[in-house]
């Protein structure tokens, strides 16, 4: 978390208002290179492809573009952002289970498109047939089993891959050049080792007389975390641990090939890249006790912070606004909504008073992009630039922003 003092927050409040998101650009960049360097140490053809859905704030996406990363998008809206912030078509990976017309457009534009299912493959074949003079390349998202405890709905069942390759073989100007997978809720190193092994096996089977142009292992690595959050997860592997399990295996597997022949390896980090590098500052507006239980009501909501705050206790720091603080034990820090479950932090113990600021860490993923227009519009987001200056990268929403799609 950024180490804010009272006067820093006061200044931010005067300039941009509180609540406020603060994106720490320098720390984000440092983490980006830490991940990239770790994975490239064994396999230099590794490429970061930032998962836009996790946080598509254009400023963040443009930083990734500047750093040489790829964009991983799953909708026309995200594709639009990628193009507007300057990603070249060949550096955009279009995934997702329902790409619709936007997926077709992306394919025609020359993006990397990973096909999710047979109906989508039919659509691709039809479009490709309409452009016999152009050669098209696609990837297939495969649904692999690495010991997870649920049936994922994404990608093509590996038992059906023969059929997918046969369909493509019958289209002269279409070729499968890559394989993609993504497995959620499995962040351990062993799962990464296994997903790499399975994908290499599939790749050998389906690209027997050539190498794929790319293998995309999706996402699901733990990122860097503050100690208090890390402790709640138990074992959190380092980027070097993930590299040993994945890119080292890739390097060994393709050791007899030239660099040119080796496939590019993508992963699609979202939370890994962004979570730790956005802080959120709210303000305590009231404190009350009911039947022996104390609640501090903040001018923000769990919707501002995203899902992680409902699963774990986020790193939190109270910055006192004055000397009036009183010690409380087990206070629930709750939101402005009328939802009982709107608890941003359960059982906080410490000094607190109305007017104090509460800084939450690790809110980069699924936060501002996931906030519903429920009860209050969203607040502003600023970037803390490498120079230490602050600049608005998302202005505070007005009532009109929320209401302009409704007929009055
Ligand atoms: C295909 C795909 N890639 C990348 C991500 C980002 O995952 P994470 O937030 O774990 O980095 C997701 C998340 O759902 C995804 O579905």
C-alpha cells in the first residue's frame, strides 16, 4: 500500500474527493517486469498478455502497451479500448465464450482469436470462406483436466479436438496455429506444472509435423501481496516458483528447436498484475453500536472494492483525521448501501473516529470495472505517477452518467 500521511490524504480529498482509487504506476511497472523477467529466465519467448476484464481502465492498459505487453480481451468493448490505447491488432488476443460479431471483426483485423466452441468454429469457417484470397489463423481454447474439482464450461473438450482439427483441415485458407487454456480457482504451482505438461502433450499430438505458433496457458497465478493478506492464503508461490513449473518445462521440451521454431508462450495475468497496485481510500462518516456490536459507516461500499473483500480481509490502514479517536474492538467497517452484507472489513480493532480515513489495499482487480450503479455512482481514480504527481484517470461519475440511458 502507498504510505499516505494525513496531509497527503487531505490534499487528495481537496483535489479529487474521497472516496478515491489510487493507481500506483511505478509499483505496477516494477511488478510487471518482475513477472516477465522471472518467466523469461528459462524461456525468452514468453509474453505477458494483460487480462483487460480484470481492470480495463484505459490508462493501465496503455501502460501495458508501452511496456510491450499484449492485450487479452473478451468483448467488443475491451477490443475497442485495446485499439484506442494503441495496441496493434497482432498484439490483441480475443478470447471469450461468446465473441459474436466483434470476434469476427477482430479475426478480419488480424487479431489472435482463440475459438471457444464448435458453433463459433462454424461461424469462423463461414467468414473465412467469404474471403478466399486471405489466409486466416486461429487458436483453439481447450478444456483440460488438471485435477480441478469442478467441470469448467470453457473451451472444447479434449475428446473433441480431432473433430475441430478436421473441420479446419477442410478449409483451405484456415489454419490452427495455437492452443489456449485457462483454469480458474487453481493457483498452485503443481496445477501450473500439470497444465503446462498437458498443453505440451496436446501440442505434440496436434502439431506433429510443425510447431504451434503459440501456447497460451491463461491465467491464475498469485501475485505479490502485503503480508497480512498473504498469511490468509497459506502457501503463496513466487514468480520464480511458477517459472520453474512452466517456462523451464517449455524450455526443456523445445530445447532441440531453434528460437524461430519455438512457440511463443503467453500467460494472461489480470489480478497478478494489478491487484496490489490500486489502493482505495474511504472515510468514516458515522460510528454506532447496536446490541453490543459496533459498526463504522463509510462513504463507500464493498462494491467499490470488489469480491476479494468478501473472501478475505484486505490490507487496511486507518489514517486519523484528528486527535478525537477512541479505541474500538471488533468494529465492522460497513458501506453506504442498504445491504446487510455490505461489510468491507469485519471485526477491525483499533482507534477510530468519524472523519478518519480508511485505506484498503489490493483492490486493483474486479473493483471499479465491477461496481454496479447501485445507490451511488462511482468515485474518481487517480494515478500516482512515477514522478509522484497525481492525475485523474477516471473522473467521478455524476448522476447524469448513470441515468442518461433511462427514459424519463
Ligand atoms: C481467459 C482468462 N484469462 C485471464 C484471466 C485473468 O485471471 P486472473 O485474474 O486470475 O489473473 C481470466 C479470469 O477469469 C480469464 O477468464
